C-alpha cells in the first residue's frame, strides 16, 4: 500500500514554483538568444557569406544541435536526478547554461579563425543542450512534488511560464541589438546578450541552493531507498508512457518554427519585414503566453489534463498555418494578431499543461528520468524541425504552405499520445504512475 506523501511546509510550494519560474526564465533566456542569433546574425558571422542560403541553413542546423544533445544529457541528468534529488540537478543545469552561453559571446568569428569558428560554436551549443535536458524535468519534478494534489497543474505551469519569460527577455534584449548598424551589430553588438548570461550562474545558484528537497523524494528514499538504475525500472514499468511523452513532445515544433524559421522567413528578401518589427511579434506573443499558461493549467486542474492539452496541440496545427500565411501576405498587423493568437494563446494550452500531464505519468522513483528522456527525444526532433523547414521551403525559402503542412503533421503524434493517455488530474500524488502493488515492482534499496 502506498503511504500518503506528507504535505510540504507552508510556503514551500510557492517557493519551489518561484524558483522554477526564475531559474527557467534565466536558463531559457540563454537558450533562446541563440535562436534569434542563428536566424539573424550567425549566417554572416560564422558561415560563408558567398552563399547566403547555405549559410542560413547551416546556422539553423546549429540551433538544432542542442536538441540532438538533449537526449544524451537527459540520460545522465535523469539518472542522477532520481538518485541524488531534484535540487542538485536544478543548480547544476543553471551554472552549465550560464557558462556555456557566456563562452559563445567570446568566440572568434569565421574571418578570424576560419572553420574553427563554427566548430567551437557547435561545441558550446552542445553544452547548452545538455543543460536544457535536465532543467525542465528537474524543475517540473520539484514543483509537482511540492504542490498540493489538487493544484499540481497550476504550480508545475510556472516552469513553462518561466521558459516563456526567458524567451520574452531574450527577444527584448535582441530588439535594440538588431537595430544597431550592421558594422557594430556584426562586430560586437551580437555578443552583448551572450555576455549578460554570466549573471545566470550567479543568480541561479543563489535562488536554488536554498530550496528544500521534495517530500515525495525524501519519503521514497527513506522508505525504500533510491533506484540503482532508474532507466532500467523506467523501461520495464513505464515504457509506454515514455513513448507517449516522446510523441507529445513533438508539439514543441510549433515553438521552434515560430521562434526561428518564421523569423528568418519574415525578414528574408521574399517578405522584407524588419528584424525589429518581427522580434516585437515574438515579444508580445510571449507576453500573452505568460498570462495564458497558468490559466490553461488552472483549467486542467478542474476539467483534466487531456482536454486542455488536446485543444493546444490540435489548435496549433491550424493557427500556425494561419500565422505563416499572414507573414506571406506582408501585412504586419495581420502577422502580429495571428502570431499572438497562435503562439500566445493556442499553443500555450499544450505548453502550460504538459509539465503536469507528463510528470503525472510516472512514479516518484523514476519521474525525473521519465520526463527528461521522453521530452528530450521529442524535443530533439522539434529542434531540427527548423532545419527541415528550411529545406522544405525550397531554394528561395518562401514555400510557407509546405512548412505549415509539415508543422501540422508534427502536431498529429501529440494528439494521438494524449488520446491514449490516462487522465491523472485527480489521482493522489502517491499513486501517480502506479499500475500494480508496489511490492511487485519494488526496486532494490540503496542506502546512503
């Protein structure tokens, strides 16, 4: 019989949610400034300017490299997160992200060191990916396990609203940078947002080192010990849910297409919108998302995770088509309106609910591993969706309808995954992920 998880100390759920929000905002500020730079700056700084189309394609591919590294990072960070606790991983990921992003701002350009420049860029981007692999899974596990059972959706949504906050901050920082004259922008201006990330390591450490470990993890460790090999238990008891999370995580393709490919397309010669105006579309969409995410999550606490998630995943397939069409018309007011609706409102339904929806599929002993591995494999595909989109868009990069259909196709697996998943919004925390009596699947105890 499962023992009820003791309630977190008063104020601890809010403290955990706040730490998750601020930490995720700082970490994903670092992660997303790379996306803006990859679309607007890096083709000219790190790649061969004599072939702009190829340079853009290679630059967007380096954006996806971090997503390829994330499954590898998830294996290691998920393992240690379920062995050592959520708090240690949360601190480590922030420090790694801050340092690797700062180093990007210090890199020499192609004109200075030739092909070594993009190689160093990719190495730093890999470190960013490893950090991101553990960030959301550890923060989500921390907030879910601290949250009151009837408000898990609301509290876990702070991780994703923090992610949107980081994306908003990255966009706002790049607006004045993108407005610099080209000579200043390409020499030193683009480096400033990356140098600012050194504050991440300091602020993140101060915020997160004071967090308490979750009652659920401490109870699990005290009662049965931690699992020696979380991955083995995960694949034995939760393989179907891992597949569901992988499929569900493909919905992140909406975010990467919106953030990177659409920005590159709108500012290309085919459309001709200005860098600053398109960055404002992203800024306003993320501002709306900051409010929409907790509202969608609160709704999921009342009516369930599945219906809210399905609205976001299926709705994004339609609204992203409309957004890319709006860009193709060259109408900025229409692009702004549909960008806010598509990304700020509709996509936020899936984005705000998945932290609780995915996390509730797993038991405490393998929750961080399950979330990290499942999401990061799906996110890896989503990261390279930008590269595929650049190829699908044709030699002139203007076949927006093909990209829209491609994005819609990537929304189908998340819909199927949600339809096949159990509804967990009302399940007690101690029973999450349980399918049979604990004694039948009890892991080997590991003592301290």
